[in-house]
C-alpha cells in the first residue's frame, strides 16, 4: 500500500503552488487505485479468454426448453429457445439409448456429460438430478430437465432462478423455463407436445412455438436449437446425431428452426423416394410396382415442397415421373431442377452425381433441352 501511495503522489507533473490533497481524499484514491491494480493483476494471471468466459457464464441462460423421448422410435431430444446468443452449444445434451438433458439459468454445462454418465450407470433421472445438485454450490440458480430412454423424467428449478420460472412434466417429457411471461408458457408447451402428431422433432418444435405464442422469454427472442439422437442415426450411420440444428441469432428463431427442420424432412423424403423407386425397379409385379411408384411420387413431391431450393429433390421427382410414365411432368420437374441448381449439369457430365440416362430421356423434351444447353458446365 505504501508503494501504491508513492505511485499516486508521484504520478503526473506537479503544478507550481498546488495545494496538497486532503488525507481522506488521497487515502480514498489510493484504495481505489489499489482495487484497480489488484483486478488488473488477477485478470492478467488468467489464461487467454478466461475473463470473457467468466463474464459469459455469469449471464443467465434464461429460456424455455423441452426434453423428450419417443417410445416408438427410441429417439431422444432437446429443443430450446432463448433471448441469448447461440443457446445451442449451452443447453442441450443427449445420447442415444441413454437420455437427454437441458441445463439452463446460469447453466452448469457439466450437468450434461455427468448426467448422461449417471444414466448410463443405471441411475434413474431423479437420482441423477439429486447427485448433480448435491455437488453444486450454485444449485439455487440452476434449472434442469432430464428424460431417460425409458421415458422417466426429473426437473428442477432453483429458488434463485429469475421469475417466472418453473416446469411441467408428462409421459416421456418435461418442459421448463425461466424469466418467462408466466406459467402459461410451459402449460402451452406441454399441451402442444401432447397433442401434436408426427415425429419427435416436429412435436418438440411445435412445443416451442406454442410457448412463444403464450409469451415465451419475457426479454424477447434470439436463438434456438434442436437436438435429436438415434442409434446410428447420424450421417452415414457413423454417429447418433439424427438432427442437430441451431439458429444462433435471428429475429424469429423458432420460425427459422422450423424452416431448417422442413429442409431436413425434405432431404429424408427425397431419400425415401429414391429407395421406393429402386424397389419398384427391382423386379416387382405390376400391382406392387404401381403402388411403390405412387408412394415414391408422394415422397418426392413432399421433398420439393419442404425443400423447394434443392435441385436434386426436383431431379428425383423427374425420375419418379418418368418411371411412372409421365414424361411431360418429368420434364417440368427437370427444368425446375436446373433452375434451382445449375451445377447439376456439371455433376451429371462428370459422373459425380445424378443419372446420365435420366438426362438423356429428359433431353427428348425441347424445353428441357433448351435450358440444359444454356447452362455452361464447369
């Protein structure tokens, strides 16, 4: 402190005839400067980025979320929306065949991996939750929702969570939120999840939309995320991430999340259409072939409706129409494919993707041929 006083008194040029500062003022200045010096010293001793991380962790992940299980498919997932930038990396955790966890409100992200390990070890969700909270001195500020691969749930809202905060649970799901417009938010989420048909992802996003319509996060909205896991459900079957979608910063994040989910469903529909088309071509009888082509047409049309910007979805529809004996419809879909993605020509000619035989058939249509020839391949 003496050293610091010397620094205070010696700092800057002295003015001729200046009167000395009162002792009370100089003492206060010294104490203030000491506090600043100590803070700077502590921050300088932290690893790079630690100060920013500490500040970020001090902001509440005030949000509403749903964790849920589908007993038919075995899917597990989390959907979340918040007035918080990039909520996706913070709140949702899930493991196929194990469970799903949402950790929010000054989120302790260790709850995710530690909680999933507890479920793997055979503890039920309430036991896992009790163990997580017992080991956390900041438990009063936490909010958590857990579901396991048997549909059992547990939820917790700490007494220091900012109002309104609470949860609702039902068969195979729990919804929770904090800094909400009111309890009607989680009530609407629960009702929407229970009444909405479709796959787990669609039902969870419907729950988010209902929560937002009921008032949502009282501060507003910014980001949303959707995570669904299924054993071998990831790309190529190499992992379990069936769906992993994030909207980090958007004026209407749930609507944007729904748009991304529609694209995902569109890609799945295209894949299903191609599979049905292959089955129809694999020596099926006339009646079975007609039924398979009808199903393929429905799935291909769904793909173009859900993902209209995909040239490959339109090309699949063209192939299905051609196989069903509708060359005019095939050519129309083919033109839509070229307009959506002119690179299709390069992909087909270079053998990267697509069917040269399909293009040869489509080139019999004059309108398609004109559009094809107008594209410069790369």
